[in-house]
C-alpha cells in the first residue's frame, strides 16, 4: 500500500494554468518563449531524468506559472528561480504557498534576465529548466560559465537544439553549441517531449538534454581564445580549416602553421574536431607568437 507520505503530490494541470493565466491577464508571448507545461506526468518525467539529489539547490530558469517549480521543490533541498517576466515572478511565491505551503520557505525568486545574471542568493548544484527556446543555448553557456557550482543538470529545449547540444564530432548537426557545451560538460539526449503537454502548444517537438560538468581541456589558451577558434572554424563550415582560419591566424599559411603545430590536418573541416583539438590549435598560435 502506498502511504500518503510517498503518494505523488498534485501538480498544475491545464485548468490550473488557464486559471492562473486568466487571473494575471497573461497572454503568453513568443518573444519570451512562454509555453507552459500543463501535464503533471511530463513534470515528473523531467524531475526523474534530472536525478536531483534531496540535498541539492536547483537553479530553474523561467519558472513561468510554476509547473516545474512545484516538482523541483518536492525533489530538491531548495530552488532558486530566475524569471524575466515581472508578473510571473511576482505571482510564483503565492502559487507555491497555495500548492506547497510546507515548502514555501525553500524557494527564492529572482527577477532577472538569465543571460545577464552573475550572482544568486544560493549556490546551485543543478540546473533544471524548461528553457525559453530562442535563448536556450546562450543561457546554458552563460550559466555554466558563471556558476561553477553547477555540477549537472537537465534542460528542455527545441528537439533540434537538443540534438545539436548532444552531438559529437562528425555528426551532421555538430556545431558551435556542441563544441562550446563540451568545454564545460558532457551532454546527452535524455528524451523527446511532444507538443500537446504545453499551453500554448509549440509547433515543434522538444528534447531533453542532460549534462554533467567535466574539467575543461588542459591548455594554456583561455576559454575566450579557444572559443574564437571555434567561431572562426564554423563561420565557414564547408571550407577546410586552413581557409576557414585564415582571417583568425592572419593568413592561410599562418593558419596552416598553427594547425600543423597542433597536429591537425589543415585540409580537415571543423566539424570533425573535438574540443581538445580546438584547444590545441588556440595554444599552438600562442606558442608560435611567443617564439617570434
Ligand atoms: N517553467 C515553466 C513551465 O515549464 O511551464 C515555463 C517555461 S517557458 C518555456 C519559459 C519561461 O522563461 C517563461 O516563463 C519566460 O517568461 C521565461 N524567460 C524568457 N526569457 C527569459 C530570460 N532571458 N531569463 C529568465 N527567464 C526568461
């Protein structure tokens, strides 16, 4: 028999979301990627896939009307929720007080743009979020850069973006997001979510990506210097690295010299290189300059 202590707690359904939206007079905007989850089972699936430890503080970006926030409060020690929309941020504590009165003290709401936030009231160990789609990749990269306490996480993004983030060298969808994400973490696809669990329903499926932080490659080049090589290599993705990196290195022969010094074939394309290769190319340029 299931005791009331371990019975699943209620989550927001379609009628609750509609009632809250009506009360706030909200019309979800595309600009802010406002698609709210209206299905408790999807929330339970996301929280389970995120493998949140009960001792962890979770960072949630874009709590919206609180669908995922309630599920995270049940699983984590506390939640820090960063929301850009003032009406949604202001309503969230009352929603939590109504649905989880016992956990209301476990929530901090921060009214801010997640792309700009650099300090939080608590150090989060995990990022779990249904991200606004148009800024999903920059938000993930910004948070991994500024919050080293983030050890792992799970984000819901457009399915196509999930595939990009999780792609490895040689994959058709491997690109700038994949390589930059690999600087900080190893990312893997953790599922696909249909459109009908949202209000309003988006036109495309969503994907879950789970990540675990890893040490960046050991290199004397800075992260910014390595990222500059990545941007240059993929800006002209069809070209050989010798040609694509010509402007970055000063000339095609200079690019070739860096590539050879890094042990990378100058006729290869960026899409076959791993993050460690980009780090070696950036470091080779520093060494060649130092030798001048
Ligand atoms: N977590 C809620 C859910 O699952 O139902 C809402 C998710 S909705 C896809 C994205 C949320 O992110 C919205 O609440 C939106 O207002 C918020 N948002 C959009 N851009 C943001 C930004 N730059 N920083 C913080 N929140 C943002």
